[in-house]
C-alpha cells in the first residue's frame, strides 16, 4: 500500500459521454525520455486503465486483464464488461503465493499497485478502482496516488454527473495542477478517454496526443 501512497497522482472521471483518465508522469531526470513513461494502458478496444504504484506489477495485471478479455470475446463473441475486467484483476491480486497462469514463477508478495479501470460497455460509461487487497469499487470519479486526499476532496466539490468530456478533462488537469509540484505541461501529464461515437454501438479507448493535451491545458 505504501507504493501506492507514494505513487503518481491519478484521476478518473465518468460523464454521460464517456470516461476519462489523467495521470501525473514524474520526470526524475532531464535526460529521461518522457514518452517512455507508461502510466495509462489499453486493456481492450473499449477499456483502459491508469495506475499508481509499481509499474511492473501493473503490467502483470494488465496482461492478465487483456488475456481475460480476449478469452471472453472468443468464447462468447461479445466484448467483455468493464466490471468483469475489474473482477479478473482482483482475482489475480488474491493469488499471490500461487503460480500465475500456469507459469512456474510464484507471486511471493501482494501486488503493490492500484488501478483505475475505465470503459464503456452495454451499461454505459464506468470507472472501477482496484487495490492490492483484491477489492474493487465503482466510482463516478476517483483519485489515487500521493495527492489523492486533496484530489478526492476537489473531485467531490466540483464533479457533476452531466459534465462534458472536455469539462472532465479540464477538471482532472486542474486537480493535478493543484497537487503536483511541477508546472503542468504535455510532457508530465498523460490523458486518455473511452468514448462511444455518436450513433455507434462500439466504444473506443484512446490515449490523447501531446498536442491534444497541450490544447486542453491551454484551455484551463
């Protein structure tokens, strides 16, 4: 849990139009290539997640979630539900001390990562928080990481269920600006969204480009 409390501040917000994720990318050195810092990952075409804590643990969980989604699609010929992905991640979190996916490697300790899983399925936009205890909870808006206490308070004050996607992005950026030590720019922030196109049944997860992020920051 300590790794999560010290991890990057991460914010997720649901709107009637989709779900957004925003993450602080800590740049520890001027020699570091910021594009190599991966804090938001795709799980399926309609689901993504943001993490706070140990990146290696997050990758293990995301790979398990991806495999679960692929198996569901192959078996049932339909996209997996967002809640089912959260359940699969939490089932894995409870399995430390066992072999993972029939591999000989043993998970000898609990995972040191929390995830915000965002997606759009037949039930609409949703956001789930998972933690190392194997618990998952659905939220309209949630913050995790080192600045989560202040960020969650700001979310409770400013969130409303009828926000547009742009308003949600701007709120997330405003909150990260309040809790981050550095000035917010497109290099130390990563944004993503899951949106169902108008008139379409399929939702799409996408990580926003640096230019799109820069424009949203300028509009704050």
